[in-house]
DNA sequence: CGCTAATCTAGAACAAGTTTCAGACTTGAT
DNA sequence: ATCAAGTCTGAAACTTGTTCTAGATTAGCG
């Protein structure tokens, strides 16, 4: 369950302490640069310099800029999942709780719009070579949503609804980031798609 | 209602015949290269050479690779809208018709997966400078969906559902293109999101 | 026709992602 | 402590998107 982006071999050597430190420095520099100017501001040479690592080494840890930014996203997502766990959503119906959770995540992203830009653009621009890492992000997102629904054992239908919610979440974020949708519009889209949960929820109102 | 990507001034001079011809050649070359190897295969120098135009001229017509590919998508979308009009979907309920239409479009994309890759990646990677063109694509897509619903005067709720359907459509395409979702999975996602139409349709079953 | 402004061309130049390589440094095993 | 294998560094090179320039061509106009 861990597809680490480690030097060379996928999950081989467990990374020495100095290597772990390098990896952190790199991710930190990446997030920092991204926070400043978004996707374009994360320049590999600058990341290398900021994190005091040679360019070649940076590429050994993260084989492309997109890999790096997706790993940055994994990092941030973990952080966010932790934060969300502490204050679970309070809505009564599952749909409300999911919408509440996503809007909370959205507000967090609004605080660092450039960072959000870098991460989301990388995620959707990623080609097949990044699939494992993108998939991991997707699983993490699914976990967050299911968590907020309070489900341990979702039905296939509910999983479908969650998939669609994730699609909407990503795409709505993009339209917001590129200035084609307002914050209010994103909220409406999220609330709209969350209705699907009611449609697939056996205890909705009937029965 | 036409945000042409024309040389220099937005909608100024109506383009001479030779200019129109150049523009066509460029779009044709773009689509051709994209069909071969997707986003990466569309290299500006090659597009320029294939369409017998200097690099500088190419950039005068389309100010970036993303602009070019989004324009290519507009072109293809128009074509598809025409095709879809000829054989309207046959389902009884609006949700069925929309799903049918999108699956038809999806099958068309499957025939040219590399072209689809180039266009969709460009669309989601586009930054603010391409917003007008991306918006135009979005309007065109909305029109196709509303067409298939047979709606001339949608309610705000229905428009919200259509927005979410578009989000899902784009994002599902991306997961398919990057090999993270199967064709079957895309179909399920589309069918799932189309249920939203029933939820917002006043004549669904009740009343 | 002849002029002027706009457009087009060829090609160099620049920017940033990625690759490569020789040599210095670490690590782990003996 | 020593050696082999693997890792890191610094720097150059390569690729492709983008910009710039000087001169040739074209379009519109009097």
C-alpha cells in the first residue's frame, strides 16, 4: 500500500536517514516554490538548488517534474486527511457531510491557490508513467470521502457515486483555478454532485 | 459568440483567403500529428513544417501549443456536433439519451485515442491565458448535452446537473487516457452521473 | 502603378525540462 | 580498515516550447 517515489528501485532499499532528509528537503522546496508562483514557478533547477541537491539527484528521486508535484500532493493530502479526521463533519445526511468535507478542503486550497494550481495541474497532466502515483492520490481522496460518509463497507453503487464525486471535484477545481468558475459555482457543483449519494443511499427517505 | 484565434487582433480583420487556408493547414497538421503520438507528438516546429508556414507565423495564429490544441478540439467538436445532430439518441428518458450521446462521443474518441489525448490534456492543462477558448469548448459541450436532452429552456437545477456531467466527462476521459480506468468503468461513471438528470427532472416519475 | 503598413519567412537565440558523464563521497560487508 | 557497489555532485549537452530579428512578400489604397 505504499508506492514510494524512491531513488531507482520502487520499494527496495528503505532509504537511509540522509536520503530521507534529502527527500523531505526536496518536497519542502517544491511546495514552497509552488506556493509562490504555481506550476511554472516550480523549476527543477531551482528546486535542486533550494533543497541543496544536485539536479541529477533530484531526478533520481523524482523522475520528472510531474512526479515531483504529484508526490508533493500526496504529502499535502496526508496532512489534510489528518486535519479532517480531527474535526469530522457535522451534517446529518451523508451527502451533507461529504459536501462539508470537500468545501473545507476547498477552503484550505484557497489559502494557497498557487500551490493548488501546481498540484492539480500536475495531477491532470500526468501521463501513464505517473499512473501509480496518481492512483495513490486517488485512493487517498476516496478514503477521505468515505471517511466523511462514515462508511466502512460501501456498496458498489456508493463507490460509483464516490468516483463521480471525485471526478467533479477535480474538474471543478480546474475550472476554478483557471478562472472560469467562481468559488460560489464550485460550491454549487459540489453540492449538486453530492445529491448522488442520496440517490444511492438505501436509508435516504424511503424504506 | 465567436472567439476566433486569429492573427494579432482578436476578432478584427476577417482573414483573407490565403490566411484562412493557412489556418486550415495548421489545424490539419496539428490533428494529424496528434493522431500519431498524442500531446507530445505535436511539436511546434513539425506543425510549422507540415503546414508550410514559418514558426513565427504559427505563433501568430496560435499563441501557444495549448491554444493550438484547444482550437483543434473546437474544430473536432463542431464536426462531432454535426454528426450527432444527424442521428439523435433514441432513449426514452433524458438521462438515457445523454448517456447514449456521451458514449457515442466516447467511441469516436476511442478511434483516435492519441488525438483525444492531445486535445484533452491541452484542455485541462490550459491556464488563464486560454480561458476564452476553453470556455468556448465548454459551451459547445453544454450545447451538445442540452441538445441530446431535448431541452430548449433548462432550469437552473438542470444546468447544474449538466455542469456536473461535463466535469465527470472530462475527468473520466482523463483517467481512461492515462490508463487508470477501463472503458467499462468510464461507461459506469457516465451512467452514474446521468442519474442526476432524473433527480432534477420535474417529470421524472413523481408528479 | 507605386507606396505604406501589415504579414510572412528563415533562422538564430533563449528558457526550462531532461539526460549524461566523470569524478568525489557513502555505505555495507568482509 | 578496506574494498566494491551504489550514490551524489557539478557541469555540460540535448530537446522542445517560445521569442526575436532582419529582410522578403503581400494587401489595401490613392
